C-alpha cells in the first residue's frame, strides 16, 4: 500500500468526513470567522463574509474513501467528526479551522464575488447590550492577527500556547504580539451570546422605494435599447419624443414634477431605514408644478447659479428624485429634493439658484435636519419627521437651559447659526427623537455654513480598566462642558463636514498645585470619507483651547485610537515647563531637546519637565505593544 496523501502536512481525509465536520461545527466556525474578520465593514457584509469563509473551507484536494468491496459489510457507524467534540486533536476539524482563519486574516477581493448573495434584504446580528457594543468597538481597534487570537480564546477556549501555535500555522508572523494585544480585550461573549453569532440574524428589507426606482430605470433602459436597435435595423430616425425640448431642457422623467417620488407621512414609523429616504413631502407648495418644474430644470442643467459643496457631484439625477419640501420660506419659493446621494435645495428669486450637498449613508442623526434658508446669521431648518421637540442652546453656555424652538410641519422659527469654529459662541440645535425611533434619545447638530448641519459627538476620558470608549451623543453635562471649553479648536468647520467628535484623552495635574490641564483630540469627518484631527490643551489661565497639533487622516478615529501631544506652559511662579500627555495605551514618554532629554515611565500618561527656556524638542510615546508614536504636526 502507498503512503496516505497529505494536505499541508495533515493526512488526507474522505470528503464525506470533512463535510460532516463542517456541517456539525458550522455555527462555531462561522462565529470564529465573524470575530476574526475586520470590523470596519457593515454587519450585513460581515455576516455574509463569515459564512463565505466557512463554506469555502472544504478542501478540494481531499479524496473520498473508496467504497467497501465487502458487500456483506454495512458501515452504520456515524463519522467521528459528527459525534466527537471539536478539538485541536481532531485533524479534520483543525484543518477546517485553519482554513477559516486564513480566509478571515487575508480576505481576497475575489472572495466577495463568491460570497452568498441576498437580494432585497439586509442581515444583522441581534443588538447586544453595552458590553457587546464596547467589545465590538475594542475589536475594531485590533489588527487582524489580534482579532484572530481573541476569536480563538473566546470561541475555541484555547490557552495561550495553543493560540500561538494555531496563529503561526495560519501564517501570522508574530503570534505572541497578537496574543498580547488580544489579552487586553475583556472576556468575550459566551457561546450563548447572539450579538456575535452570524447564524442568529435579524432580517430587514432594504430601501423599497429605491429598489422600485432602480427597477423602473432598468426597464426604461431596456426599452430604450430595444427601440434604438429597432430604429437602426429599420433605418428610421429616432422618435420625435427623444428630441430636445423647445425650452432647452432635456426630455425625460427627471424634469417631470409628476414623476417625483413622494413618501407617505408615516413611512418613517414603519421602516428599518430611518434616514432621508423616510422623509415625507412637506410644505404648502408640494403640489406646485411650476415651482417643482423650475427646481428640476435647475438640477437637470447646472449653471452659474449652481453651488456645490466640496466633493459633491453636480450632474443631474439619474432617476426622478424624492420630494422632501416645497413651500414659501420668508417670502421665497423653496424646494428640497433628494436623489439618494445628494440634497438639492432650489430657491426662487434674486440670489437663489440650486445648492447641492452630499447626504448619503445617513442615519436618524445625520438626517435630522436640512437648512431651508439663510439670511445673514439667521437660519430656518426643516427637521426630520421623527423629531418630537427641538431646542437651541449656546455651545459656550453648558449650564444654561436650552430654549424651545417652534417647528410647525417641520419648519423651524429663525435661529442663529454658525460660529462654532471661531469661538464666537455658536448656537446649536438640540433635537429629541420620537419614542418610536429611540427612547430618551437626543442629539446636537451644528451649522457649519452648508445644507446639512454636522452631528456633534463626544468621547469621554479613558479608563484603563475598560476597552476604548465609543463616541456618544453630546447632550450629557460632561459632554456639554467639554464642547464649551474646547469646541472651537475643531480642525475643520466648513461645509461638507458630516460629524465632529471631541475626545477628552487625558487630564494632567499641573506642577506647583496650579490646577490641571485637559487634553483633547477633535476630529472632523466629511461626507466624502476624508477627515482630519487636531489635538488641543486647555490650561487653567487660558481663555480658550490651545491647538497643539493636527493632520489630515484617520487620527483620533476608531481606526487610530493612539495619540500624544505636548505644549509649553508658564507657571504662576514664573517657571517654564514642557507638558506632554498621551492616550490610554501610552506607557512611557520621551522628550529630547538640543542638549537634554527626559525618558520616563508614564503611569498616568502625562509628563511635566521644567526647563530654563523654550527650545526645539522632539516628543515620542511608547505604547503598551512596543509601538512608538509622535505628535501630529
């Protein structure tokens, strides 16, 4: 007899036995893949990718066991993989698990083409509690090998040495470092938790209106294609209906007010997609064909009066857009349209025209309001239908009660706007959602001069005993106080910003009992996906925050949660100090001057060095995983 064939050092097994092992332990393997996969993709894609990684794990090179030649013998015993627990000693299961890990560690672009497809539905793992949300946030900050190490500990319940061996087999270069990073994450969900179980999913429909419009557009294209083919084959000319209109506007449904998409007034109460697609058509001129026709014509033919925010396409919509509003605002006709990607606001009269802004991938907060009109520093907003009550508040007065803001049929009274980025004491919107959307949910929006106000969030100071904290709404007293103290140091306060987050990453006791310094990192994320971050410090005697550094990129986001900053400080007694502070994973701070240096452990992540005079310095922080970082410039 010849030597039994092997697959990567593991004896080849009959495909029937491998299939049985995969089916029997399918849920466990999918859960392992889900935890190890990158957390930066949406849950629907992650669920499908986890199932795909497991379904593709069955090796093609395993051969079937030859059929028994003894016809009198009957093999009725179940396969070992279907009856024994999955352990590292089972080479069939161990090989399947290894293949799943490799697919999760190094997902290939082609893998998405082979992933299971779901049409018209979105899949979500059930929402867990705060602990599950914190765990998901912590996993998103880990590198792929560390996520795999965590998954092996949480799902397989392997010891440290076993985890290192499996990771090394899966091709991880430094498995010990991956295990060390995973060990800092709190204990994972048990086998009974559903928040990380891709086999226990909730199903929700996608945007039905958009699907209907897409299908209509596809049918229209098909009909036009057949018509063109017939015209070419028949030698005839194009139909008269496809010729340009006498008024110069292109023909088609995009310029026809009768074809505008209108959503039912209560649609937002019955959909799982709570964003601009759930807004009904409002306003006292929602049936004014003349106003709507002018708005559609302005969008169909962009001209000198077309203004687009940075990163916004000015091309006409491909399909009839959705009507959000048409009415008279401060004596001017205004129409607001939405094509699934952009908000378009048309205004009649002198100084009017068409304003366009990105508004894709929204949620109940980022789709909470649109600016209807702007006269100087006074604004009128159109609020989302799920907003129950609206208020305004000064960002620099956290202890002052918010003022009610009337909004009949969603249109607010005039309210002050602007001023956030220049420390003038901006007035922001404080909106309260209907209990149908979320209980006791309120959020802040700030006008930055564009069509869609920016969503303000807050990340509280770190706690070494807990995972990195996720941004939360800025309506709590600690968040309001932080925004009042440091909000005007935002790195980008221009139109096109989708979200602004203020992260309080350190508090530093000052020498000579002079109080404390608060360190912040403020992040701006734009609708285009670009972003920038700036670090700032607030000292006791300062009138406002002092910017200490900043750079474009993903700094101070959930993809880059480590930062360090420094500044000079003149104490009340006249001494000169260099102050430095880092985020929660900083363990050591190093400062180098022209002829001096300081290199010290930083248990509280801060450092104060007294120097006789200011000079050029270099600051560096050592993280708990050995990585060194420098302040943003």
